């Protein structure tokens, strides 16, 4: 009897590593029923064997189903993780080829200072250094300092930027009545339709109320 129990237990351990759907449940029921019958027979004869076999089958089914569920969850997690890594790699590679260069600031009185009530403009080049076209990208200019008296124009989407090409992009900015003397820090970058961002560029301009 000991040899039978040891063999069945070893088989159960092997089956727990299998990924075939339904195999764990059915084999769990069979193994549980067999073990239950052996134990019941030793304890209570024929009736004990029947009862033990029935209880063992139910227990084996529960254990087998739990093993299958865990295996399925692990396979789904691995598949999702692998797919996510591939998508991120492709998207990030495309955005890594985008470069922002040649930043130029212009204002109405040419004093290189943003003043209250003054309309100004920041111009820069968006360059695609890759060998494939990039579509639906949007240059973003944002204020990152505490000087809040500056209004930045709404961004405009670039529908297509061909491989190894460049477009010149302009952003209007206006000094408001809240502008203070000092400096304003800006950050510029490009995002695509999936929210992936290129490397950013930061710069500082003088301000005067």
C-alpha cells in the first residue's frame, strides 16, 4: 500500500506542473478517489472504501481546479507582460528619434524679455532623425517655474513628419498682468497619440511686469 500511495503522490506532483486545461481537475479527482478508497478501506472496510473514494474524488477535483486556475493566471500574466514590453519598445524607439533644436525667442521690442501685455514667440525645430515617418505628434511647451503670469498658446498637431526631415514650430506666448520681475523656466518636448514623450529641452527667459 505504501508503494501505491507514494506513486500516486508523485504523479500528482507531476500533473501540477502541466498546463493542459482540464487535466488537473480530472486527474485530481481520480487520484483523490484512489487515495480516499485506500484510506477508507484501511479504516472501515468496503463502506469505508466507498465513502473515502467519494470524498477523495471531490477533494481531488477542488485541488486540481485550483492548480489549473493558478497556471492559467500565470500564463496570462506572462503573455500580457511580454506584449506590453514589445509595444513600449516600439513606441519608445520611435519617439527617441525626435529631437528639438534651434530655439529662438522673439518679442515686439527685441529686448529678450517677456513683459506684461507683450506678445512674444518661441520657435524651434522638430527633427525626425529616424528612418521611418512619425505621425500624429504634438509639440508641447509648458511653464515649469512659479512665475504664473505667462499665457502659452494652444499646441498644434503635426500630422506627419517624414524620415530624416524637419519642421519649424512656433508657439505664441503672452505676458499677463500677473507677471513678476525675474525669470520663467520652460520645458519643451513632443508627445504622440499614445502619450509617449520625446526627450525634453529646458530653457529660461527673463521676465518684467
